[in-house]
C-alpha cells in the first residue's frame, strides 16, 4: 500500500530532529556528571587520607598509653611521698613542743622538789611530786609561771598533803596549769 503525506511541507514529519536546547543540554549534563565524579573521587581520596591519619594517630596513642600510665603512677607516687613528707614535718614540729615543755619544767624545778608524774592533755598540764616543804612547792609554782618560750599560765595547786618517803616527812602535791605557745 502506498502512503501519501498530504500535510503541508511545514507540518510533515521528518526524521529525528534534535532541537538546540537538547543539543546543548546533553553536554552540560555530561559535564555536571563528570564534575560530580571528579568531586567524589577527590573527596574519597581525602577521606582515605583522613582515615589513614586516624589509624596512625590511634597507633601512636597506643604507643604512648604505657608512658601515660607510667606518668600517672609517678604522679600518684609523688602525691604519696609529699603526704609522707608533710606528716614527717608535722611530727617534727610537734616534737619540739614536748621537748621545750620538759626543759621549762626542769628549769623551774627547785632542788628540794622532785616530780613523780607529768601529764599533758591538750593545753592542760598536771604535775605530781614531792617536796621537803610547802615553800619548795610555792617556788616551783612561781618559776613555772615565769617560763618562756612556752606560756605556762594559771598555775594552781590542786592539793598538798603530808606523806612519808623512806621515813622522811615530805609534802606530796599536785599542780595544774594551762600550757600555750
């Protein structure tokens, strides 16, 4: 069968025609796709470099973990040693107090008085002893009150009573005082 196209020439169908916008659009889309592929390739390369850096950093961190533990151990040891030094220093300074106290008491002690007991609790000092007379006890209390560098205050006689030591009549006494620096 024969086909005849009766349409005017302008409206007749011709073979495949490519319009200008489509002809320009295809290379533009190709360029965009190529740019995207290049961008992806570039970003993928950077991501791989960053992953390698992370892996290197983790390896380096593992290498230094042992050193970090040693440093922490040294710091803990240093803190313990510093605490021990503080304790030793505190004990050394506290040790001076009793030494000075005994020195002051022995300096204040007259010839006719001897002590049998000395007790210090916080800032209270209690002294027990014997004397040949009440005058010896009074002299001892007076000298205690004058003691320096320690401040021995409020020296008071708790009691004084007659006693016998090896058939010798003496006075047994107890003196209390406040001690401060």
